[in-house]
C-alpha cells in the first residue's frame, strides 16, 4: 500500500476552514476506497506514544478504594468521591484486554443515518461501538442494533431520560441498559462536574437489577492524551468529541475502522436538511463559540484520513 509519510502530520492542511456545510468533503467516495494498512499501522503506533487504549479505557479496581477523592479532568478545582457502587463496578482487568478485531464500526449520532438503510451493513462488523446510549430499536434499519461497546456521558441521563424523574423514565432507562446485554458500558464519570448523581443512579440500577453490562470508567489521563496526539498532528481540537475519542481508541483494537453517522452539518451534500441527532430534536449547538467541541474540524480530519485509506467514512446510503 502507498504511504504518505507526512500524512499524519499534515492532517490540518484542509481542516482549518470551518463552515456550516460540507463543501469539499461532500464527495467522499466509497466505491474507490481501499484500505491503507500501512498508514493505519503507523497511526496506531503513533497513538500508542500518547496513550494505551487498552489501559486507558478504564480505571481498574486495584488502583482506587471507596472514599478516594478524584479531581475532575475539566474542572480541576472540583472533586468527587469514589462511591461504594462505583468501586463495585470498576473492572478488575481491562474490558478490552487482548481484543483484536478485523472490522469495527463506530456509529456517530448524526441524522445523516436516517433513511440510509445502513443497519445490516453496520451490524456485519466484528465489533460495533455506539455513542451516548443512542436508541436503536426504532431505527435499526438505518443504524443496526448490535452493540459491543456504548458510551454514556452523564448528561445523557438528563437529556434522553428526563433525569429519571418518574417511574416511567426509570423503567425506560433500565430497559435500555438491559438491552445492552454483555457489552461494555463506557462512562466518563470524572470529566466534568455535575454528573455525579446521574452516574450514581445508573450504577444503582445496574447493581440492583444485576444488569449484564461490563462497566468501564476512562482513566483521568485519557482526554489529555488524545488531545495531545491530535495537537501534535496539527489538529487543534478544544475537547475531543466522543466520536473522535472512540476512533482514537479503536485504532488499538481494530484493523479496519468504519465510521457511520459522522456528519456535523445541517445540510447534506444535496442541500437537504440533516438532523443533529437521528433520534431527537437537539440543535446544532456546536456552532456556538461556547461549545467545547470543534466537530467540523474533526470531520475534515476524518475526511482526510478517509481519502488516505486509514479509515472509511460512510456518509451516503448503503446498498
Ligand atoms: N456526530 C457527528 N455529527 C453529528 C452528531 C454527532 O459527527 N451531527 C458524532 C460526533 O463525533 C459525536 C458522536 O457522533 O461525538 C456522538 O454524538 P453525540 O452523542 O452528540 O456526542 P457528543 O456531542 O460528542 O457528546 P458530548 O458533547 O456529550 O461529548
């Protein structure tokens, strides 16, 4: 395979102009895409200089005890304590230990997935990663249903499950957790203050109902290490999104990485409206300067990697 040795350091070349739509990224050809194994290996090697996703995917039980004080990664002056429940649900070994998969799908939450018919294609991968407990049941034709790893930002409990205010919402949340049977539930509990109670509710439900998920709580160094990797490659992200975090970590476990549902633009290449999330009414907040994310910049970076064959970005309908 052809390798551009400057590929990884030149990622920012066509990534510095942010706009509302897709411009030069509109034509992401999938027919002519071929996997560049050499480049993908090189990226894995470079990422390993900054983090070891096998280790950083979760804090392990042996390293903490109940009552320990943790400083939030983004709110250094605020602290939280390791609760009994959290301690009980810390894994004793990395949930991704010795895992290697040939083809992985990472499913982002963009409305671009609607009417894509990509469900079966997504489910055909060896390992499927989803973000923020996004619903699958009513959308399986477009997004598939298999889930090997799913993330859960604490804010999801509020945004998608009404802060569990009623029995009905608690039931819905529990059902979503129970549907994950056997998969890894990745909870960034120590990133930003404010989510403590929401995490605790989730953990309590998992323990009370012996929900069959393997919980993981990212290491405190993960975010900075991921940001460091991209900064070193001239990609100036403020705070990596869940989707970029998953791609960065997946390079460790996956040979070929396929991304679906990554489209942070309100219009598709044909100029038709695209929902921010395929499943709710949330708006394009990232365009505001207060948002910690730089999604269009991330998207252009991923597009560059797509063109170089390091990953495949699927933005159209599936056959
Ligand atoms: N995503 C995207 N385009 C959108 C929406 C989402 O490319 N219109 C991708 C992003 O990589 C995002 C991931 O899908 O991280 C999951 O979406 P979401 O749940 O909205 O994640 P975040 O917004 O990153 O969550 P948070 O702000 O809580 O980190």
